[in-house]
C-alpha cells in the first residue's frame, strides 16, 4: 500500500487498510499479538481450577485460576501433538489434554503423560510446559497479551482509574452473553459485516449521532458530547438531557435510572465511553456497565463479544431502568450495524479516498495514527 509521505499523522486511514487481507495479516502479528485483549470478567473465573478460553486476534488463550486465587494464561495448545486444550468454561484441579492425556498444573507445568516410559528419550517435563501468555486484571476486567514483554496494562490505562474506576466495583453479569463467547461459542456472538476498524471508528465519534441515532439524540445533550484522547485510550462523555423524551421507553429509563453504589450524584446524568487501544470498549451508565471487544473474523467481518454488568444488589427499579436502557441500546446497535456495513461497502469503490475529519472525529485521527505506527507505515 502506498501512502503520501506528507500525510498528517492523524489523517484518516486509506481504504486499503479496511479491505486488504495483507493488512489484516500484518495486524494479527503487529497489533493483536502485542496488545492487551479483553478476555472476560473475574466472575467468569469463580474459583480454583476454573478456566475460560479467550481470543487474542486469531489466537486462543486459556485463562485459569489457581488454588491461591492467582490467574495464569497459556496458549491453548497441548505440547504433545498440538490439540486444542480448552473449549469452554470448566473447573478442574489440572489441565488435561483430551487427546492422549498429557496433564498440566494450573500454572502450566507438565506433570505427567500416560505411559511416560515409552518415549524414545525420557520426557523432560520442565521444557514441555504450556506456552505462556500474559494476564492482568483491571477492576475485574481480565485482559490477556500474547507478547510476554508487553508493558503492563496499568501503564496503558494511566489516568483512567480516576475517570471511571468507581463504576467498576462489585459487578455481576446480566443476561447470558459473555466476552469469552468469542472463543467458545462464536455463533452466539453479535457480528457485523465490516472491518474491525470501521466498527472502532464508528465508536470513536459522536458526529453521526444527530443523523443516525434519533433516539440517542432525544436522550443526549449532543452539544456537550466530548472526547479526550490519551496515548492508550480515548474517553468520551455524553451528558444526558434534563428534558423528558417523547418516547415512552426512553422516558421510562430517564425516570427510573439511579446510580450504583459508589457513584457520584452527577454520574446519574451522563453516559461515559472508553475505547482502550486497540479494540476494547467500555460503556458506563449510572445503572450498568458494558464491556466488549471488536475482533476481526476476516477482513470484512467483526465479532462483537461483550457482556453487561450491574451491582449485585440492584433492586427492581434499577433492573427495570436497565431493561429500558437495553431496548434503547439495541436500537442504537442496529443503527450502527447498518452504518458500518454501508461504510465497508463504500470503501471498496475504486478511486475513493476519505474526506477530511471533523473536530468531532478527532479520536479517529488518534486511532489511525496508532494503527499506522503499529504497522510501521508512518
Ligand atoms: S495432543 Fe495432547 S496429549 Fe497428545
Ligand atoms: Fe453509533
């Protein structure tokens, strides 16, 4: 792909970034294999021996909780002949391969193989442990990284604690959707027919809200929608209007929403969004939190695994507000799906190059710059 060397650092990405399979292959190596990827929530790993399998781009990682409560991450491959070890949530004292029964401790050490004497040379257990990955927890959200020397996640999220940490206290999932379904049940995961960066771009700007989301426009105080970019994440505030919506479901939400314990009174009147580079999204409203990820499933298809969480003591009023909020959000998701599919189709037009970005799209420029840097195309 050729790009004018004079292109500003924050210029939008050229169409080939969204349509070229060679770019996706480079992204797998240079972005998904080196950045922190959302794997699940601590509630997915309730006790010793519990495990989930998660996606890091096109690779899988097993996250397991040991007897002391610590988490470990391993590549999901047996060191004997390469069988996929874990296919979904389980809880056992060890990790046993379903093919020939090689058995690993929760920390990944190989402890034994059936008929271990019948190998041409004695098995050298210490060199046959599971291939490691990194795992870190940030306020209950579990992230993995295939790059063993990656900088700590906390470094990337510096400053985010003060902005949203109070939302991420004691939380339990609502409904059946789980982040780890991207790996163990991809058929249950919402997907969209667009490149993963088209989906991220769409998340990174509120410029489309007045035209594409009439319902949101009734709820949000659009002129006060704001975006702030840090090296590792983008943070958005969408204050809610004080006036009642004309729509019944939206009015119900406005009337019933109340802040979770630990939130500030002003949190009731604002929705906040965070995009953690490259592909983790966190949606924060007074009554619940959504965490989700955008995972390429081909150059023009994206899996959107995620889950919604609320405080365990939420009463009926809050649950009703959440149900109303979900109805509003479902419509927004549907509208966004329509938009990003249109963009993906349009990007294939020969001769098209993107127009200038509005100030309201500044976070897209930040994202484009990071993508170009990571792909070594600055
Ligand atoms: S492939 Fe796992 S024990 Fe053989
Ligand atoms: Fe949208």
